[in-house]
C-alpha cells in the first residue's frame, strides 16, 4: 500500500514538472553543481558585495574580490527595468571594460528572451558584441548565442533540451563562421523530481564524461556527488562529494571532499536583514602539516 501511494505521488509530481519548461542545457546538473561549487568561500581571500536600490528604481551592485594571489578586482553595475519586459544593465570593472546589456523578456513572443550585449574599452575601443536568445515552452528549452568579436571573427553556439515526465535529453553544438566548421558538440541525459535529480553529460566533442547526482534528503539536509572522466587524457575518474546542512532559517553549513583528499568547509549566516556573512576553508588532508591551505571570507550588504 505504501509503495502504491508513493508511486501515485511520484506520477502526480512528474505531471506538475511537465507543465514547466525544462532547464537550459548547461543547467541539467545545476542542483549538484551548485551544491558542490557555490558558497565555498576559500576561492578568494575576501569578497565584498553591496546591493542598493535607488529611489528611481535602479539596482546598483558593487563587487570586490581579493584573490589569494594577484590584484584586487572589482566592478560596479547598474540595472534599470524600463517597461514591458525591457531592462538595461551597464557595468564597469577594474579591467576598464564597459559593458551594456539590453534584455527583452517576452517582448516579441511569450517565452522568448533576447539579450544584446556590447563591450567597450575606453583605451582600446570596441571589444565585441553578442546576441543571446532563450526560448522556453513546456517540455522545450532552446538557446542560441552569437558572438561577434572586435577582430571580425564570428562564432555561434546553439543548444536544446526536451523533457517528458521528468526525463531530459539535450544537445549542444558550436560553429565557427569564418572557418565554416563545427567547433564542438555535446550531449546530455537527465532525470529530475522534486526530491532528487541525476544527470549524465558528454562535453568537449564527447570526450569529457560527467555523471552527477543530487538529493534533498530532508528539509535540512542536501547531498550530491559528481564523477568526471576525460577520455583524451585517459586519466583516473575525478570524484567529488558534497553535503549541506540547514542549521536554522538564517544559516547553513557545507562540506565537500574530492578524490585528491582536498576537503572544504563553509558556513553562511544572515546576520540581519542587511548583512550576510560567509567563511570557509580548503585543506589538503594528505598534507595537513604543510602550507597551502586556504581561508576566505565573504560579506554581502543589502540596502
């Protein structure tokens, strides 16, 4: 009886999932990738982010990152929603690159999002333009990316994902306009439910294979794993395991370890409505008495 009820719940859940567009090709394994890669703060010695909203509706975001080796990098971004799904984002970073992005969401057709991007360096001039298209419908998600560089070189990437009752299948292809040649191709399979999802991708012209799994164990615990094998390198399989524990409504802790014995820990807490603090470390468990371990912090202010 319990099994029968469980099967009915799973089928009902799949019907709900089928009403929504599937994830983008790059997001088929997003849940496990985010669990393994996001909110681990050791990648930078310190990171600062400030988010403010002006009275006229412009959202400002200032970011600064101090790496363990190298200079401090920073950027300032402003985004303004105009009307009818149209918004403009402009940013300026320490590489002296001025970027402008115009987004048109559902402006031309329901489910179609267009992005026009332009990069300009005041010292060097035009740095190229891009056009991105995203089209989503129930059981269908397609994207196209066109890149026109300042040198005149042009390239394009297209991908598509189809879904049915939680099953996902997708493909990607890259094309060089100047050479009139395909530059890369990839494929992916996935299965997703409300509690867990699994994905298998073959990227870099079907030479790098990745299997990933994510599960929401309960309301407080999440777990995930990823295995990667490079057929061209003929290397061993790279493994990563990660877990997240929700301590309370304002804080969580994360941990992960890979097959090389590199372990990472992280803690994140929302101190108050305007400050979120994160701290983390990465440790080589096979060389605990040697230098090379990394510690990082993150501060996010919102106003």
